[in-house]
């Protein structure tokens, strides 16, 4: 039998919570998780319990931030050509801003 996986406070996490998402929602969630530097489980627990997400600075976070900024640049170039701005881009820019604020602290 494998060892029990305890959280940072020594609690055993034995309950499973699941839900369905659209493909677009899943992509957006994955992007936010990468930008936070946390695992998806830790990110979702923090958000579900309405706790503040503290950004964990590490090489993966910086790489995710670089890739997200490249996506934003690509979208801004598309918008410059006269196309409409999508709400997901606005949310991504907001998340990048929050990540940069967290890294600054």
C-alpha cells in the first residue's frame, strides 16, 4: 500500500471533487495554473476556498509567463489589423499582470 499524501499542514486529502469544463475553459485554467507556479490541485483548492493565490517564482513560472506574453503579442498584432479583442485575451492580460505583481513582491 502506498504512503498517504499529506498537505503542508499534515492533513490527508482523501476526498475527490470533479466537474466538467469546456475545452476553452480548460485551456484558460491550464494557462492560469502555469502562471501561478502551483500544481493544478493546489491552485483549484485556493480558488475554491477564495484564498489569495501567491505566485511561486520558478523557472516554469517564468517560461509560462514568457509564452503567455508571446500569445498576447500575437493577439495584439491581430487586433492592430482591425479585428475584435476577445474576452479571453483580456482575462489573460489581467492574469499576467497579477503574476508580475506577485513576482515583484
